C-alpha cells in the first residue's frame, strides 16, 4: 500500500457512505414526485401550483430549512445538479398533466412563478438556504428554463411574439428525443408538438377549402402560413406533381430498384434520385451535386461492399440531411446557406421530402436538425431571417401535404387551351383534400 492510498476499511466506509447518500437522494426525489403526481391528478391546478411553490420557493424565505416543518421538502438535496434535475422533473410532472388537458394558463403561471422569484432581502443564518437560492436563480437563466417556456406556446395569442415561436413544434421535437430530459418532459414535448402540427394541418385544409369557395371573402379561413396570396399558388405547385411521376411513386420505384444494392452503388443511386426532375441546368444544382458527392463518396468506405439494409439506409439518409441542414447541430451547413442565399427554398424542401419518402424513420432526425437551425437563427432579428422563415413556411406546407394523413389532389375545373410551350395555368385548377385510407406517416 502506498503512502497516499487509503486503508481498505476507509475505502469501504467511503463507498458505503456514497451509496447511502445517493439512495437518500433517490428516496427523497421519489417522495416529492409521488406527492406532485397525486396532487396534480386529484386536485385543482391551483392546488398543484401552490404545492410546487411550497416545495421550491416558500421554504427559501425561511430562516432555516430545519426551523420549519418542510413535509417532503428539498433539504435532502446536496448538489446543484440534483437540485436542477429534481426541479425539472417536478415542473414537467405538472406541465405534462396540464398540457394533456390543454390547461396552458397554469403552465404560464408556473413559468411566471419561477421568473418572478427574487431572493428575500432578509438575511438568513442558513448557508444552505443561500445556496438553494443561488441554484434556483441559476435555473431561471438556464437553457432548461428556456425549454420550459416553450410549453406556454399559444396559437391564438394576439401578443407580439418572437418569430421563432411559430416553429415551436420542432424545438419540442428536439426535446422529446433528448434522453437527458426526464421522461415527463419527453412525453409532454412530443404531445404538444403533435398538437401544434395537427392544428396547422387542420388550418391549412380549411384555408384551402374556404379560399377556393365562391362565398364572400368574409367567410374565408385564416391563412396559417406567412406566404400571403402566394400560399395557394405554392400549394397547387406542390400538389400538381401527381400520377406516374409523383414524389411517392418515384420513392417507391427507387426503393424497389435499390434493394440489396451495395453501399458504394447506393451512394450514386440516391444522388440521381434526389435530383431527378430537378432543373439540372441551374448552376446552383451543379455546385450542390458536386458538394454532396464529395460528402457521400468517402462516407463509411469500410462498408462500401455491404448490401444496403434499413439500418444503412437510415444512416445514409441522416448523413444527407446533415449535409443539407446542419452538420454539427450548431450552425447551418454550406449547402443550406447556398440554397437560401440563392432563393431556392422550394428545391431544398422537395429534396428533403424525397429523403423522407424513402426513409420515414429519418423524419425525426430531420426535425431535430430543423430545430438546431431555428435555435441558431433565433438569435438574429426577424428582418435578417426572412430567407429561413420562407423556407420554414414552405417546409411546413409541403410536409403537411405529403407526410400527414390528409391527401390533396388537383382537379382541373375549366379548359385553358394551353399551347405546347406555355406554362400550366394553375388558376384553372382547384385543390381538394380527403383523409388517407392508408396512413404511412
């Protein structure tokens, strides 16, 4: 035994002490979680909010944690990380319950309760209370608190909100797949994200139906996008790609033709597929194809002789998504900037759509990457983010049309007598929607 080493009995005692402290923390946490679950399920929201306030705020205004009766309190917590984890999970126990009942008012009150907390001016003899106060203040300026604020999102709010709030569904998706978040947070994020998407899907269908009716403009449904009068034209442009060369048919053909293909061959096939029907004469597309090839060819060369399967398909689709959006999850990729700066958001959205149509499991990765882009751009003023906002609006409409349970079709309503080279007169067509019988997404 060296001079600096502990005797074995001492090491054993330290291990037992550490395990005992960890067990006490887990017991204390579970006691608080059980208490809040019981209150939020069986009592009015006001009572649940009051109980939360008692646990995490009222006790900090006392002279000492030991001087008052803190039933199921937080005095067992010994470090800031445990405090943050406990506080987060307690927040999401309440949020998950209220969100499922659409009681967003109380989520806002919970957020306000934390934001409005100010340490008491009364001096405290308890160093422990001072430490807890500091931990609570740190939480309110943390990213965890910013994520919590997303759950107060309101579709119909008339208040001026940050432009990125329109795309809260994607920020919530990123939360729902983050395994570092408590289960309650993941569930609440997934549920609210789906609610927001469902509302947009419904609003879009109603807008399309009403905007094409002959009724007075007073009865028109509100446009859920920011594209103004161009929205319906864009929708028709997207929907008209039907029949033999529809995006769905092309995806099915591609899947059939590339079954059991070697990865090295698949890398070439997927590039041809993504650019099929894209105007290849565009200089931008030429640059794009070259850049993507440079990214894909050296990717996983050690697996080039392996046959493509669902796992490799998912990985290569995720890799293409990274190249098109953000490769490091922090800043936009060169290709993304290239497309937006050249005013080609629709082309980019269609290529992303074609990826998801051959690999639906890649959609969560795509939406997480979209969330990363929003997080990057939200630090800039709205006027500097117009190209991203246009991309997001086109993305929302395109994916609502092609990857949800509503089918859109373009029906010709009148003859327009086009010549061979004249562009299609979209005013001669109307868009109709119906529920899909076979839902794949």
